[in-house]
C-alpha cells in the first residue's frame, strides 16, 4: 500500500504533490512526507506523523519550493508510524526516494550495506533501497544506471520514485508488483500510484508494465522494459467523466458513495442487458467462447470483494448449475490445489491491484486453468491487464476505505455473469427474463432503502455503547450478513461476527444476552420461516434483535424485536438491496461514535502488499 506521487515541471510542484497526497490518502495515512529539489540545487525534505494535513501545515510554515519533487503517504509495514520511518528516505544529503511495496530481502541487504559503512536511521525496508541506489550512484555517477543496478538485487514488490540533487532535471521511477502510472502533461510530467492523484493536473496517463523503468523529465518520458529494450506505453485518457475525489454536499465519502449506488448499479448494467436478457457480447467479445465449456468456477478475492464472491456462488450454482468454489486469495495462494478440468478462474477486486489476488491469479495461470476472468473497477489495473475476460464495474472512484458502491456493483456484474453462464447450461428464457426484469428494478429499490436513512440512524443509537454484535443470515443473505459485520467492525470498531442463522445454536447462542445486539437480514424467501425460529431462539435468551425484513415476510415488531420493513424484492436480487441498510447502519454507528469514517484506523483501501 502507501501512495506515491512525483512531479517535474517548470512551476513549483509543492501544491501538486500535496493535492496528490490528499487524493492518495485512502492508500495509507499514518505519516506523510515530501522531498523537493530547490534551485541551489539541494533537497529539502519534510516528514510528519499523521495525515497529509499535518504535512501541509509543516510545509506552510517552511515552504519547500522547487520544480522537481516526490512525496509519499504511508501505511506502515516495516517500523512503526514515526517521523524517522516516514518517506522520503535519503542516502546522504543528495538522494531521496519514495517507495510503495515490500522488499522481502531487506534484512540481508541491510546487513550487507551496514558492513560497507552505510548508516540507517529508520526501521524501514525502503531506506535499504535508498542506500543501495546511493551505493551504485557512487559507482556509476548516473541516477538511471544506479536505479537499474540496485533493483536487480531486490526481491519483493515495489514502485519507486528517486531524485538526486546532482541531476535536478529528472526523476527515475520503476515498478515491479506495485502500481505506478505516469501522468502526461504539457511541459511537465508526473507519476503516482493511482491516476486519481493527478486528475487536477492531467487526464492523460501511461500505465507502466511490470519491470519497467522510466526516466521522467519535463519534456519527455523514456521507458525501458525489464530486458533493457526501449518501449512505448500507450497514452490513455482518464475513463470516469466526473472527478469523484470530491465529497460534494456529503459529510463523508462513504455516505456519498452509499447514495451513489442507484446510479452506479444502473451504469453497470447499461449496454449489458435488454428488457429480458443479458447481452453476452457486452461482457467481452470472446465471452461466448470462454463460457461455453466451463465446468467449474473458482472465485478468488479479498475483503469485501470476497463477500461478493460468496454471494455469486449461490447464483452460479442455482442458476447455472455449475459448481463454484470461493476462497480468500491469501489462503489460496499458499496451498496445493486440486485443479478441476475446464475451471474458470474469476478474480474480484475493486482496485485490481490487491497483491494477494494478483499473486493467486498468476499462480493459477501457471497451473493451467481454462480462462482468467476479472470483475474490477479500475481500468488499466494489473488485474484487468492480466485477465482474458473482464467485466468492469462502473462504480467510479471509491474513496471511503470501507467499500460500499464497489460491492453492490460487483454483485450486479456477478449476477449478469451468472446469467450468461447459466444460458450455456440450460437456463430457460423465461427465468432469465424474470431475473433481468428484477435487475432493472434494483436501482429503484435501493432508492427506497435510502429513504429509510433517518429510521436507520435512529436504530443505530442502540449500538453506540455496545462492544459486540452478531449478524445472521441464511442462504445468499449469509454473505450479506458477513459484509454487514465487516462494515461495522471496520468503521465503528465494534466487534461484529456473522453467522449462518442455522449455526446459532451450535455456539454463538452462548454469547447472547442484552449486551449483544443481533442483526438479521430476512428477505421473503423460502428460508424465512426457518429464520423466524432462529429469531425466537435469540429473544428467549434476552437478546435484542434488529431485523431487516421484506414487508411481505410478516415479521412483527415486539419488545426486544426491532423491525425495519424493506421493499419487496426478487429473491435473486435481494442480496444487492439488503446490503444497503447494513451500510447505513454501520455508517451512523460510526458517526455517533466519532470515529474516522472514511479512513478508519489501521486500514487502507488498496492493499498492494502481502
Ligand atoms: C482492503 C480494503 C477493502 C477491500 C479489500 C480488497 O482491505 O480496505 O475494502 O475489500 O482490500 O480490495 P480489492 O481492491 O481487491 O477489492
């Protein structure tokens, strides 16, 4: 994780770097720093613990003007959040660098460099790289050659940006396993971990490929690939029309993103479904061919995206009759798998840069799955570039660390995919038409749920002083309960656990008392009667229940049983709609508790390290 940004221009770059960091704060925010080369030329460095605002204050007090600079916002991996561990790191007084990623062999390199007389001031793996480049700069006298020589010794994942006061007209950047994009300007050029950081200065981007090393100057960008051959990388324009890195009228990005859901769910379906069917071609020109003989689907993802995969398993097995396995990427990548013939390998990732998910995909490719498919929200991300078939969600940039609109658009994409796959496996036209009609209704139903905002806000007061909570669901609502519990723990820091409702009596019931609120999602499907008995089990133990139920499910409020009536929804699309009240519940609990809703402690949006 961590975010890096750099600029080389004719104008002062401080403001550009600070704004870039603000936009990258979702990647980490425990400390931030900047190094700018002034006209002496000399490196001026500022580093502060805490958010980018603290760095901005420090720079306002001691401006560091210059036309070449690099900056960093950190999510600590090696060494606690502190000023000495904050980036940029330096080797001597004239070389500075920022790094996103993890250097696995840093300890051995550190020992070696210490033996050669280099002194370390931090506990980071990054300072090792700075000194290694410093060492080769002494030998080669050229920054580009020094970076190239140094990275040959690195194991792990990194995106680096390096400047040297002896060469004040350029920076050298490279990537291996961590994202890096070049922003192309007129008479100025930029780099960043994410194009979002550079939208105020450009909308034209070049995505570096793994192993690329680039020399970035005011008037030129020169790229070489891993083998040392000069390469051109295509310039693309930024995809999303609006600049969503702006909170608008909302108090938090998370709330804004919750409210954007009707619009982005609709955008995700646009051009991909008619009134009555999924347009398979719109899922990818080769979709028909790739889906034809799929006999098994293996889904891989992390965090919220993993929950989307768990919902999709119900759809794939129910509609397509194709067996589906779902696993978190960090587990999958470290075990031996039994590969079934004709398996479609499906990665779900909002960012398309999650290190574990990418590693799992790369392993899977070696092991020989039938095809790799991605559900992703970021065009040009590593996941998109490395997959055979891609369905882009149209959520737009998601800034809140707790994922909301990315999740519901992932579900929407996964449902369309499940229908396309099902058509190859005997799904009737009538059933497809029935479900597609239900998909068309989802944006309106989500709007109806959003209209319950103030009632949900009222309900959230009951959670404010609680330390624990249980979330229950059955069938495809079990992953919805998991996602609800994840949201609550992420942003309110209340311990929340999800259980399949039928498992309640096999353990968690022992925890139930008046201090343990129990949240349940109860759409009106065939399992609702069974769910009602589970609710009785909780009430009989004095537990307080909060039930989100379909109006038609006939769950009535009583003492200890709070019911929020939701619109009647189709059983298949219910997981999408039922997610939304749980997002609002977590949001309001967090606001009441006064936590940092958009940037909860210890977390980061995009986890590009293992
Ligand atoms: C982090 C984020 C989560 C996200 C997960 C997977 O943990 O905080 O919100 O669900 O990464 O990210 P991805 O980009 O692969 O969906």
